[in-house]
């Protein structure tokens, strides 16, 4: 499972939730989760900030969640 999807499911977010918080389309987030697309570094930071975690928490397989709130 992709790290972003694993994090999202563990935290109870839907794709619509993440899209609404980050401004990144639901379809783009879905493609990222399936490994079909990659987010730019800027979009990764935007997404991480929108949910109050580090980029590594969303995209690293081995990184534990780090809350920044």
C-alpha cells in the first residue's frame, strides 16, 4: 500500500477530506495513491501543512507520523 493511502486510512480521512483541506483535486490524490502520478515538492508541502504533519509522515514508508500542530 502506498504510504499516503496508508496514512490517510489510518487517520480516517477520505480523499474528499484531503482535497478540501489541501486544494489538490480528489482525482490527483487518488492517482498519487495508486502510484500513477507524483506530487511536486511544493504540493507535498501544501498537503502536509493542510493536515498538520511532516511530508515524511505522508510519503515515507518507514517514518512514523509526526504531528506539527
